[in-house]
């Protein structure tokens, strides 16, 4: 699998939707019930208007520089989505109009392990690598309170996307 592109953007109006509190016995994570709808709105806005970080609409310039192009839902073969819970997966699928099968690996990891914070997407990628997907194109997506980790003032939720392509050829 080869990395094709990487993009990260803060989701506007997402302060305190995901929080981490580090204590003497590890860390506690809080996910707001408003998080799935905010992620869905940011993905929908990015796909149809501008970018998740609020920059200008790029439709006049085509899809160059966009996080999620309008055609991605139809043309990408693989979707590795961080399993922030069933409602997060449902929100991603609905906002991008993905077929149910698109998030099968993410849903299987959620069922087997639950959400494991940011590491979860790596478990999804591991499941994908077990199947023959030669030549397939995909997108990996993770969410987290990265603004806080990077000491940004608004502590917004960051949406991180990687596009990938399998290096091997499809079997004939």
C-alpha cells in the first residue's frame, strides 16, 4: 500500500466535542453526542462546497487540493474510517452517500474491539491488507482532538485523511 496524499483540517465549531483528560490512571476520553452530526456536516460541506477548515469553495478550480472530491464516493474502492462509534460510521456513510459495504472493515473492527482512539484506523487498514485489493484506491480517515495536542487555541476536532493505492496489480 502506498500513500498518495495527506491532508488535515480542523472542523469548525467542534470545540469540546472530543476531549482527553490525562490522569494518574491513564486518560479519559469524552465524545459528545453532537460529534457524528458535526463530522457529517463537515464532510458534506467539504465535498459539496469548500474545505472542512472553512477555506473558499474550490469548485471553479476543479477538485485540485480538495480533501474529498465529489467523485470519491463512487470511484474509491476502499474506505478505512476511524471507528469513533456506530453513530460516527453511520454519519460518515450518510454524508458521503457510501454503500453499506464500503465501511465493512471499520464496522468489523468496531464490533471486535470497540473504539481504540486514534489507533483504531490502523486495525482497519490491517483488515484491508488481508484481502486481495491489488490496484485498489482508498481513503483512510481519522478524527481526534488534535488541536489540543498541538496546543492550538480552539481545541477543535481535526479531520485527517490519507489517500492510498495498493502497489500490486489486480489478478487477472
